[in-house]
């Protein structure tokens, strides 16, 4: 069965889904859920990524969502890089990473790194 979807329809869907069409006062958790997390290796880049999608957003709003209300979580996730996820979606991502064996790999890597940092006796 062939599905006829125009390139313009695909583009419109993606731009809307990524909150680029209507920069309303969106909920930060909704934005993070819709885009499957915001990469946050560099926090200023994550702030810009969220700001481009949300009207009137401030750094304080992001900080509050991460550290006060805890509606967002900053964690190692896809490709072993830091991402901001909604707290509600966090278990979904972690369970998917566990099933893929990524969590076990990260734990092994962290163990190796921590042994290298111990001072020589």
C-alpha cells in the first residue's frame, strides 16, 4: 500500500512537532517530551534549544524545572550524552537503555573511570 504524503506535509508536521511553528508559552515538559529530549552536553546550547521553542522562556524557568519542581531531569541518555528529559518520561528512556544493554556499558565505563581517579597509595 502506497501512502501519498507530500514533502511539504512532512516538513509541516516536523516543524510543528518540534515547536518551531507556534512559539507559545509551552510547558517545558511538553516540549522535551515532543522532541524526545533536549541534548544538554553544553547547558547554554540546551537553553537556546528550549528558548527557540518556547515564548518568554528564561534561564530561571529551566533551572526551576530541573532543580526545584523537578519536572525535568538532566541525565546521560541516548548515545551516552547528556539530555534533558521530562521526569515522567525518564523511566521509559532508562528501561529502553537497560534493554539495549547501554546502562550496563555505562556502568562498566564509570567503574573504569573511577578506578583511574583513585590516588595511588
